[in-house]
C-alpha cells in the first residue's frame, strides 16, 4: 500500500481499534556498535488494521497525539512492553 491509497483514520476508528486490541508491539534490538552486544530493545507500536494490514506508527500516532488518545495507548503499553522483555519498572 502506498501513501496515496490509504484512508484517513478517525479518532473513533482509533478508539475502536484500541478496544478490539488491534495494536501490537514489535521489538527492535538496540545494539552497541563497538561490542556488537544487544543493550536493550525499543518497543514499536503497530496497528493491525482489518483492511489495510499492519500499519506503522507514522500512519496513526499524529492522530492519537492530536486527539489526546496517545495517553490512553501509552499508559497500558509501557508496562506491557516491560513485562514482555522482562524489565521491572
């Protein structure tokens, strides 16, 4: 899918997606280039949109931020990501 054929998402769609648990976390390792050791991981939020497939954050984060729903997504996501990678927070 290209940016020219994607629909504009509404805050209602975003809210419904959160309620339907369409968001998931992908982890990207953080690597120390001097040693090659993995020093951590970055949690990247993705939206599993029913008709458009897996959407990167650039497709929906600005809408979440402008609507104030980014707090709704971030608050439960941070503890979840910590649990998944074994971080005590």
